[in-house]
């Protein structure tokens, strides 16, 4: 099975800004507190989101299927602006789902190099954003959060069809990248915390899209070797003799 | 079985060639068998054929406008074969994933290796049959799949298709009074 030892970031510097968009659709799950929800939206209960102050609505708000094209009525950026929570803290995460037009692009992301690259690039991004030392993203980047463990279980995760809350079993979903193919046909990035301003949240989602597109371009472009099975005819007669004495 | 009833196939001929490659459609599988293999599989039933879609929705033709994949219907379902590793192989899951990992009664991981692609109609003709299997895999999982299918086919071939001659000799034993 795929190995954790391949957890080595890929250098995507040259591909940054050159890669075309290969992400087909986006889904976002926002955790936090809302003074007032946008019309037609409903929260999902999430026991991991905790506020000590009174907040009108607490939980998780999952988007529908969103578009990557700016200007589309279902563009992810517009949805984020309308639905961003009014209150966030270190217990809140922002999970981003990405889907692709072909299984091949998904297959290419099924290497430990992908979550390793996502981590590496977000470390640089967080520095560039000037996030404080005590910002929850550092805790997640350091591998201290049990909700986004630095582990790689792609082959096991793609078979998960149900959502369970076991954070220890082999193939659980609480990893930096959860390969949620069996349930949503997406890869889910669980690394990001909620940010206190919608613009920063939007920049974080855009960064994930940029990393993913650059990663797909940076992978070696060699044609994948076919796995070949061959078996020769064995027509040699096996002789078995059974002798019975009477 | 008398020797003259055993079909002699020249040694060195290829009985099965399978190639697996990750593709836009998931996993592209190409299967080419020796005519004796297809004839053997066909002989497990009456020769009746079925659309693969009727049994499972993982296998698809390479393109939507290609003719549907057809498989031979089995008369009786053969028992799954156990491999030395504890894994099992079978040919009763047309249209399903090629490898299904399960836990056995002791909680140990056991793989079900699906050789049902041998039942596809036309595997011995021309270039054989090429089709897509829905799903995504790491490269390492694909390598493991190749090894498991290779092992399973060897067992399947030895169990069902390798010629064997069994002689039973009845002798009187010497007795002393």
C-alpha cells in the first residue's frame, strides 16, 4: 500500500502561476458561530465547535457544489462572502473539498507527496500572511491537531462510504488530506482553521487551489508504466496414481 | 481421462495477459486469453451471455458509444479458491472491483481477488477486451493488485485448467497364511 515514507514535499515554485485550473468543483465546510444565518441555510451539529460566550447559532455550514469560475452564480468566493461565520475560535475548522473531471487527476494526487506539499506551502503562506504565533494554523501545521493528523491513508480512505468519528483506526478521515472518493468523489483538505476575516479565508481557499494545480503540473510528466500480468500455458500432464490393495 | 483426450497446447504459449493502467476513466484493464481459457469459461455454463451492467456497475466500456461488455453466464457458481496467503479468488463478481479487502473472522485482512474478467466475451479474439473499472488507486495499490491477480490466476489455472491424468490401480495384496 502507499507509503508514509514518500512524505516529501514537491518543489512547485516553477509551476506557481503557470498551471491551468484542473479543479472542477469545490465544496466548503465552515465551522463557527453566526449572529444570523443567510436565508435558506441550515447548520449541521458539530460537537467539536465550542464557544464560551453566547452565540446565536453554532455548528457547521456545508456548501453545496460550488464552481471555480469567478462570475458563475455558484462561484465559491461569492458563497464564502455571504456565509462566512461572524465568530470563530481555535475549535473551528474550514474544510475544503476539491473534485476533478477525470479519475486520472485524482489518482495523481494519491501520493504522500501531495499532503506534504500542502503542508509545506501553507507554512510559507501563513508566514506571508503574518499570522501570529498563537494563531490556530500553527498548531495544525505542527501536527498537533487530532483533526488533521499528518498521516497518509489514501487507499483505505477512498473506500470509506460512511462518516465515522474514530480518530485512531487505520484509514480514518482525520488527516491533512482526506481522500473522500467513496463518499463525495473529492479530496478534502482538513488542514485549515477558520480565519477571522472572510478575505483571509478566501485567500486560503485560493492558495489550496493554486497549490493543487501547481502540484499536478509539477509531477513528472512521464507516462505511467502499465502493470503487466502474463501467464504461460502449462500443458505438461500431471500424473497422479492411486494404488488400492484388496 | 485418457491421454489422447487431453488437448495439447504448445508449451510457451501465453494463457493470459492482463495490463492495468490508471486512466481518466479510473483503471483501464486489458485482458487477452488463450482460446482454451475462453472455451473453458464458456463451458462452465450453457454459453448464454449477459450484459455486465446487470451484475455490477463498476466496469464500463472504454467509451460510452462502444458496445456493452458481455460476460458468459455460469451454470453453477464455482466455490472461491483459497490461496496460500489466506486470500481468496473467485469468478462470480462480474462488474465489481478487482480487489476487495475485508477482515476475516479473526480480524485479519483478507483480499478477495475478482477474476471475473475471465468471463468477458471475446477475450481470446484479436486484441482481447479492454474496459474501465471505476475507482481510484495509489501506484502502490496498483502494483499490489498486479501481484494478487497474478497469484490468483496461477492457482485458478492449476486448479481448473492444467491437464491432469489420474490413474487408479487396484492390486491384490500378498497374504500369508
